[in-house]
């Protein structure tokens, strides 16, 4: 007898919170990161003001929270295998990508790769996350790392900021142990 394939349960929550350019300082997001024990064994290719992850990168050469100041895919190549998890909080729009890279003298990079090289960064990091490890992605969509890279969504947090502001969408994925 053929049994139907069971759907995995995904937790979806919607909360309201004031926006901040420092995503991890938004209270419900900070609580979610604590829930998943972000810290040792985690990598953050866009660390900004955060020092939560063990391995931290930011383009800003004056950012004291970052150990590396590389383009995200170059950083991804430097981190070791067997990561517990990855925080993926890049600039959310093409405009923000171009603005961010231009600020740090990377205008040519924007012309060559206007999407910020996120696909390559995801591809590299996905291979370095241990089975059962996590990715927590942030943005205006719930794309995350995705099924093709071996991940399944386990939780989505929608953080409404009110008015005409976009929600911050937080997608938590686990690297599948098996299919």
C-alpha cells in the first residue's frame, strides 16, 4: 500500500516590533536567536553590529565586531567545515546591495554581480553546515537556502513593523538528515 508522504510541520508566527537597521537587536528576533543557541560554531557573513556568531565578517574594515572584511563568498571559503549554523542577513534589496558595496569602494563588484553574490555564498556555506545544522535567513522573502541545497524550513517569523514598512521575514531551516 502506498502511503501519502507526510508534510513536515512549519511553525509560523507573526509579531509586531519597531524596525532597526541592526536586525538582531529587534526583540522578537533576538529571542529567536537565543532559542536556537546562536554562538559557537556559527558563521555570519554580514555581521554588522552583531558579535553573536563565532565566525564574523563585514565589508566595513573599521567594524570591530568582524574578524574578516571580505566579500561574502570569499568569507564563506575561509570558514571551516561542520558549522552548527549560519546567520544570513545581507542587504535586502538590489538598491541596498549597490549602496552597501559602493560605500566600501566596491562599485565594480556591483556592476559584475549586482545581486551581491548571495547564491555563491549560500552554495559554499550550505556544504559546510553539518547535518541537522541550521540556517537563519533574514529579508523580505522566505527563500532561505532551500531544498536544492538540502534544507527544510522549520520555522518562519514575520516581524511586522507597521505602516508602509516591509515586514522582516526570518526563515529557520535545518539541513536534512535524510530524504
